[in-house]
């Protein structure tokens, strides 16, 4: 049954990928990211890295392919490779907010926290669709024990989401803030 489910999932990912990014760019790259995650989950992580590296090399002018390569390195635990890839990518694509989000994540894993915050802030300055930079900063602050800062960011996220009628997401951000309320003192 596992093999059947795994094969069926891969067929669906491949169907979306065959449509190409012209069909729906957001859906396409989200499917690519999910496929990478899936391959790691079923023990085919090295295959995912190899495939994504080939895709990035085949489309050297596409920042999203570089971003997915960084993501695959993160999943593989190849954090130094992810960092080097990120530095090259942002030099070439300085306005790709996704790169800064994942570059900040990489810096967090390398315990380069100030650098991570700078990259998250850069992503925010470019503009992210759902306040990705604020979530990333809040999680990093929480990880490093800066609960008061994380609490404030979750409250800010909730406020912004509620203004845009994303009430369910706002409730989730408020729950994250409540969870930190006792720790922030």
C-alpha cells in the first residue's frame, strides 16, 4: 500500500510539473517544493538534490530554481552548501524575496542570527505575500530565547492578517503569542 501511495503521489507531482510554470507559477513552484520534501520523506533525498541541481543548472536565470536548490540542501542537512548557493543566488537575483527567506533560515542554522535577521528584513523590504519574514523572525527569536520580541511579532502578524480578513491565520498567530506570553516575562 505504501508503494502504491508513494507512486500515486509522484504521478500527481509529475502531472503538475509537466504543465510547467506558465500554467500557474505559484502552484508549479509550490508543487516542486512539496515534491522535494516528499522525496526526502521517502528516503530519496540525494535524488532530490541531484534533480534540483540539474534544474537550476538548466535554468540559470531563474531565481526560483536556485531557491529550490537551497531548499533541497537544507533538507539534506548540507547547510554550508546551502549558504554558498544562497550567497551566489542573491548576488545574481537581489530582488528575489524567497532567497532571503531561505538564506535567513540557513543563517539561523549556522547560528549567524544577526545575519539571518538582516536577510529576513531584506525579504520584507522587497515584499512577501503573507508576512513570511515576520514569521521567520518570530521563530528565530523564539529559538534564541528572545520571547518578548517573538511575542510582539506574533501580535503584529495577527493584526496584519486580521486587517486582510485572514482570521483563521490571525487566530493561529495569536495562539503562538499566547504560548509565549508566560515566557516573555
